[in-house]
C-alpha cells in the first residue's frame, strides 16, 4: 500500500499554502527593510546636517578662543617688555653708579 492520490493532493494544498504564506512574509519583510533603509538614510542625512550646524555654531567659540589667546600673548609680550624695561633701568642705574664712582675717584686724584 502506497500513498493515496487524496493524500498527495492534500500535501500539495498544504505546500501551496505554506509557499504563499512564506512569500507574503518575505514581501512584508522586504517592504519593512525598504522602510527601515529609508529611515536610516533620513537619519544619516539629519546627522550630517546637525554636524554641519555644530561646526557653524562652534565658529564663534573658536573665534572667541583665538581672541582670548591673542590677548594672552599680548599681555605676555607687555609683561616681557616691562621686565626688559626694568632690567634696563637697573643696568642704567648701575652704570650711573659706576660713572659716579669713577667721577669721585677722578676728583679725589686731582
């Protein structure tokens, strides 16, 4: 005794049903994948836009930091110039003292 025609027909109907359900599920998953891919692209575009806006927003901050750094350098330069001036005054004072002493010695010798 083998497989009856009725059993084969029943098996065919079940396979066709399974095939149709699986094809429908695949179509659904493909549509969902397309939607997800579109959402992914939209999010990526939004991310690029936000990064661009961050760069634009950071420019004034960068300019402010540059201005602050320039002020620091100018202040440092002024400080160095003031130090050099003070050293020059000390040097000039010492030279004057030496000259005064020379003058006193010359006057004493006369």
